[in-house]
C-alpha cells in the first residue's frame, strides 16, 4: 500500500519492488500490520515526509533474510520497534531515542509494514517467544508507549489509576498498570465498543458521557490517552490532592481547559507530566514476557482485519469516518 503524495493518493501496488537489505538489517516478512491513528491524516490528506512511501509502524512478522552472523535466524518470529535514533547526539545520550535530533522512523520516514516485506535494522527487532504471538506482536509499539507512559508517571504499586481513552494506547497503559500492581484501574471512555473491550479484558470501566460515580474518593494517578480537553478537565477533577496526571493523548486542535479547572490543578498541587514515544533500552525481555501473558487481551482490540488486497477500502472508510473501530489490522498470508 503505497502513499504517493498528499490528498489521499495511496494505492495498492502488487508489483512494487521488494526492498534492499543493507548490512546490519534484516528483511522481515510481515504477518500483521496495525493501522495507527497517526497514519490516518497522512493517508487522508497530509502525506508524509517523502513520497512515494509505504506507511505502517506497528507490525510483526518473521525474519526472511539476515546476515549470516546475525543473532536472528530465518523464520524467527519478531516484532518491530520503529524509531531509529542516531545514537550520538545529545538527545540520544542524555534523554532517550525520542529526543534524537536526527532520527529516522520506519513507516513515516522510511518504508514500513503496509507491505509483504520490510527492511528493518536488527536493533529494531524484538524477539517473540513463538509465532502464535505474531498477531499480538503487532501491538509491540503501542505496548512500548504504554510502558514508557507508566514509567514516566512514577506509578507506585498498590495505588489507584484511571485511564481516559480505552483505545490501543489506553488499554496498553491499563495492562501495564495491572502488571505493576495497581490496586484499581478504571478505563474511561464514551465509546461503547471500547468500553466493552476493556470490560472483556477484565477492567472496571466508566462512561465519561455520564456522571462520574465510580471515584468519589479520588484517584492517585490519571492518564490522558484520549487526546481530549474534556478528558484533561475530568482527570484534574478526579485526582486526589498531590496526584499525578500523565498526558500521552494528543488532540488535533488546541487543548483548552476552563480557568476553574486550571485553578483546581494548582490547588490540588497536581503533578503534570508530558509523555511522547517510548524508551525500550533494557526492556526487551520484560516486554516480551508481558506480551506473552497479555496476548489475549491485546487481540481483543482488533475489531477490523483485512488482507492487503482489501486494505485500501478499509483505509478509505476509516479516513472518511464511515466505520467504527478500535484497532484495524492488515494481515498477510503465511
């Protein structure tokens, strides 16, 4: 699925050339590729950093071709982490990969996973326990974002948390909070599909279109993963004094909260933390094991799955908001 420019110029290209493989890279035969919310404006209108380009940064597959001395063997199941930092700038050395000034990114600056084959640096691979985890493995990038968000919040085991936005990132945050020993996790949303998925995953839920009655005593940690000014305001209201609000959702317009809400944030002396991307340094084995434990919950998020041959129509419907979905995924033949 090739994006040729702005204004929705994307096409299914069955005769597109296979990618080259520079040394230190592997060719991944893609099995599942998730369509991220950030892909939609690129496909529908904005285009990407260069054209033509193949989008897709949430994907898994098997190693198709690797260097003879590679730590990865042909046929091995892997998931892909898309950020490619330079590793030498001040941002990389002091703050982490998403602070790199010279980064590349699989699926927006480099060809990605909306194709049968994709070139991936070995450092960007996460080894999966077995090929039964390939479907859940396509969630590794949002899973990494969720982990980074919870770590940034400074979450303490035994505390309570509410997550605004029960989409892929929100549910990943909820899963990590549960992994980290939360006493209570409430998933908040106004979309019944997402709330139902959260309930199936074992979470307590709250419909934010209705009056809040689930948290009368306040919550220790709130996570804004909806990209909503209302969610920001609701989070401030629901938090206890000295609580923590971590923001990972991003609206497509200005985020505005009422003056009274801003004053409440100050009076409660809340901590407000911004979060972007992920930092997987030293986390690979930890994430791989958690993915195996939570694969079933992750797969519940996939509400739409199509082959690459039929992906254009699905993407068109998503861009035009003709369908309701939680996570849409492109699957490739084994």
